[in-house]
């Protein structure tokens, strides 16, 4: 199978060069990454995976081999790694081509189009309820959103607009640290439906986010 190569952006600018007589067993992580917009929008899985990919890339001057090796070295399955590579596109870029890897990476994107992807849930009374992918994603949103008000209105708005789940989750991660959302016990947090209708996940982060 041909290799599908990845490359870390700006590797040589921040990391020591790999030399034949010296085995580099560490990487540099600069404090200024805390002020990087793209880093701030990553979730916990993204950040952990990115650091592991940096460590893996250090073996080859910022380059990483194919998807198979990434999955083996990180002990993760293909769908997870494919999803991470898509979400880490501001840090990891594709520099080669491999049809199998490309299919794996595109699979989550294809699944998100329309309502073809559904799962069946059996209720306690024996009845079967079919839950769509959008409804599943809404529940992901609902579970982490700090204000639980007017769920039915929020679900209606979600199904109508179909927000991109990962950017929404990323945005809520930093929005929870906004002063307006923290003060007065969350009095100024938008209702979920208002958040969705207003596309609030597209807001820019404040400069003075609170660190808990």
C-alpha cells in the first residue's frame, strides 16, 4: 500500500532539526500557544491527539507516515484518527495521497449530509424509536450547554438550521469562560434556541476569558 503522508505546519520554525548523530526524544511546546485562536477552538481530544502527532512527527522532521501507522502508534481506530485529522487541519496538512485513507477521512463528512444516518433506540416499554443523526448531535449540544431552558424550541431550531456539531462544541468550550456567561450565575447566557438561531458558535472569543 502506498504511503499517505502528513506534515506538521511550520515544524522547522519551532522544532530542533533531526540529525543522524542525535536522537531527538523531545519536542518544544511554546507558551504562546495559549493565545492561539485555532488551539483555543480545539476540544480535549483534539489537543491530546495533536500533541501525540507532534511526538510522532518528531521522528521524521515533522512528517508522519500513513493512517495505518498513526492508528497503530496512537492505539486508536481509523474513524477516530480520520476525524481528528479533519479537525486538526490548521495544524496537520496532507502532503500525499492514499485512496483508502481518503475514503476513511471522507466517511464522517458523507455521513453528516442529510438524515440518512439513523440509529434505533429501544424504549423500556418495548417500543422502537428511530433517532436521527441531527437529534443525536442536538443532545451532544444540550448536554454541555450551561442553560437548560425551552428544550423543545431549541430542538426545533437545531433541526431547521442543522449547525455543524464540532464547531458548536468547540465554541461553547471557550464561551463558558466569557465574563458575561459567568457573572450573576449565568443570567446572561442566551437561551439555547436563541444561541442556535443566532449562529452564536460563529462569535469571536473575548480577549479576557476567565480561567477556572
